C-alpha cells in the first residue's frame, strides 16, 4: 500500500464531499482535511457545460481546503452501476476473467463493448466445487465523464469503485459479524451485505431521502425547502408537530424497511446457516431524529449509525468541526482508505 496522501471524492446528487487522508499505521489513517460543497444541478452527464462546472467546483474545494495531493479515488453512483453475483465452478483468477469475458453480457444491462467491468472473488467452497464472484460494471461514457471532470480539475485518477464498497470499508470493520450496510442518499437507497469487511452482495432501490421530503410536502402543504428543513430538524420525533411529520414519513420508511428485509431474506436463503442481525445505516437521512429507533422497531434487527471516522486520527479542531457529519462523509473516507 502506498504511504502517500490520497483524496477520496464523492460526487453526490446534492453535494460533493472530499477528504484527504495519510496512512498512519496498521488500519489507521490521519485526516489531513475534509470539505463539502453543493453539487452541480443535473449531474455530470447532463451536458458538456456541466463537466466544466463540476471541475471548477472541485478546484475551488481543493484550494479552499488546502489539499496538496493530486491522487484521487472516485466513486461511481450506485444507481448507475450494475452489480451481480456470478456463480462459477472453482477456478483461478485468470480463468475467472476469461470466463466472464464471454459471459459478461448475460449479467449486465449494457453491451459489453460499451461497458467497463471488474470482478472480485467473494467466496470459494471446495466442498461443492463452486465459487461466487462479484461482477461490477458501468457504462464507458459515465466512467470517461468522471475521469474527464477530475483530470480537468488537475487530479490524477488512480482508482474508481462503487459507493457501497467505499462505505463498507469505512464503516464496517473486518471483525464485525455478517452485516448489512444501508446508504440512504437523496435519490436512491443502496444496500450491501458485508462479510469480514468485504462487500459480497449489493442492490439499489429508488426510494430515498427526496421521497421523505415529498411526503412532508403533500401532507403538510409545505414548499420543498420548508419540508426539507422540517425533515432534518424534527425527523421521526413523535412529539413534534403533533406527530404529523413522523406519520407523513412512515410510509416511505416502510418501503425502505421492506426492501431491507427482502435483501436480508434473499441473502440468508442463499447461504443457509449465516445469520444477519446487524444493520449499519449511512447517508444524511440516517441522522434524522429518532430514525434509528423507528427503523429498529420495523426491522427487529440491531440498527446503528455508521461512523466513518472510527479509523481516523483527528485533532481536536477536526473532531469538533466534523461532529455529527460522519454519515455524509462515509463514501469519501472509504475511498481515500482504498489500497492503491
């Protein structure tokens, strides 16, 4: 692993997050700096003008935060990435890549010649003579757009991966039991099963933070900005606004909880004898008041808010400045932790 500092960048729908880390010993990193700014409306693929706009925001963030490193690891948006667990007979890593070369179009929704894909062996079972491989693919035009934006900002892209892979690395230590990490963003909720620190299954659902805001708008007759403010301030607190806010948002959380249950049930039915009782939630929605308690009651599982700073060495000022902001930095921190 390189001992040079590196930047992790999470280009989200509503905000861009960047952190610069320096390896500081076994499974530890020193936080050099962190920054967050509003994202560019429309996304990277919206038009050519947006590419330049994103680059300018990143240049500004890096300058204001005093980031020195030019080496960056970036995340691709989970909802635009195809993840699939492929079952194969036991074979070497070279043989896996050769086998997938001919089979990849069976598992991804885009033609192979328009995709960038990679694979990672997640399970080998000599008893059955089989193995499981996590196949991850994204459209070339998406990957090239991200590289273009970052290179225009003066950065060297040394690796790219999915948001869930990064979140799992930052928030689910290798010594945790079999867990589910749930990252609730603004547009999508990403769920991944993590075993010994490694992502072994992933899926994405469209219900997420914006759906909570829309539910509040409809129920209370508020505009989008007011609804967003009420959501973040009062969350699921039953004693606020006569419980109307929690009541309005509960159907949306019911959908997310149902999808979490489906994910757990699907994975454990495929891997008999493996219990999954721990759920780590991340993203801005995870810190809504009473979110953990309400979701715990719906799931009947242990739910906790992820802490991506648990492996970081931080000074007092950094700790105070970032207090309460951990969940929004999960992806960026996990990216900067990646071996390069």
